[in-house]
C-alpha cells in the first residue's frame, strides 16, 4: 500500500500544475506566492553520494525567484506512515542535492548554494506525530554545543488534518481535489470531488494533468479496501467519470449495506468498551482512595470521562506518585 501511494503521487506531482497548487494552496507564505510558477522545471532527483551509494528522492523541482534566476528547489517526500527520523532523512536528502549541484557545476556565478523548500506530504493514519525539526531529536545541550549542531526542519502537509469543508474552501486547486478524493470514501464525496476536478481541468493547459489524475484515480478506486471498484483502463477523466456514474448506484448500495453492518458492530463494541472502562474507573478510584485517602469531588467525574489510554497511564502512576496532582498533572480549574 505504501509503495502504491508513493508511485501514484510521483505520477501526480510529475506535473507542474499540481506542484504549483500544492505550494500555493497549502503553504501560507507571501514570498512563495509571488514566485513565477510558470518557470517550474523538474530536475534529476537521483544522486550518488561520495561513498558511491545511490539515493533517489521522490520529487525535486526548481522555480525561478526574481530576475537573477535564483532557483528555489522543492524537495517533496511522500509518506504514508509516520517516520520518527524524517527530519534527519530530509537533511541527508538536501545534502545530497547540494553535493550533486556542486558536482554538476550548477551553482551559478556567485557559487552560493540555492535555498531548498523540503516538503513531506503525508496521507496515512493516524495523524503525523514525528518531529518536524532535527533539534527535537537531540538531547538538551549546553548553549555552546547546541549552536554547533546541524539545523533542519521541513514543511509537513498532513492530508488527513484538512476537513472536507477546508478543502472545499480552496476552489480550483488540484491538490485540494486530490486530498478530497483521499478522504474516507463515500459515493457522494467521490462524485462531488470528481466533478470539481473535471471543472478545474477543463482548459487545454490541464490536458496532461487531467490524464494523470484519471490514471491515479482508477488505481485508487481499485485498491479501496472497503469497496473496490474496477474500471476500464481509461486515461480520460471525463470518460472515467461517466463509467463511474454508471456504477454509482451499485456502489452506493454496497456502501450503505457495509455502513449498516459496521454500525451494528460498532454499537456492540462500544457497549462492551463502555462497560470495561467503567470497571477500570471504579477500580482506579478505589486504588486512589486507598493511597491518598478521601478523594476530592472532581476526581470520580474525571475518571469516568477518561479514555482507556488515560486510565492506563494514571493506573501506572498510582504507586510512585506523591500526590493526586502528580497523577493528573493538575486538577480541573476551580477545584
């Protein structure tokens, strides 16, 4: 699945219109917005380091900034799973890019290294948790030593962090349209997002990216685990939409049936979980009372409103904590 994601996104972001909309729509910076994205050029993302080890980045682009043809390099890494050391990986990628520019004598007359915009595009579950800067992976250091450590941070674009409403607030944005199709599947969502993309890509300048989206979408529908749909090998987005519409009713019926079955199952599981959590909360309340004496009035309501993870964490802290406040970090305001 991760390999399918990488391959599909490499295909999509091989088009400069998709890259333009990703940067302009999801990175809020005035300086980036004024770049001349018509000058976007794809550059070689495969490097050989000095110890002869090969590395291929996901996507590397450059775009002109200003009249002096200074190039801003866009290094885009695609992720479908959390990677704790991503900041370190991005530092290595940027270093290899710089080495290659030096080796190819592409620094220009001023011999200065060009700026790099490192982007991690993530579409996995759960939400991204890894540090976005290298310093978070290092221990706390004395000021003198801290200044000597390498600095690296990257821009994270976590698709799942954007609601459908937020994405709809970016009309005619190709990347937003793709993110909407990556959201939890339903026939209505796919139909609406696809209609928006067809309208967005109706002009002749979008002919190539329209074909790439059709190829990507066909693969996306095929590998949908909940309700896969096999479509003919069409590379025209409009034709693909027509074929999909013909199967939409069948898909909707299957989707609704799965939803009803899932709802019944989730109802049973939720009832079991609530019973288990209530038992854990009562047991923890007895342990706390035995350890610290009579409990304040705010404790039990907090226990019975807690998640399973919170109950587990508080239970582990009972034996070593010196006070209730040490277990709960701090009591609710007003108590």
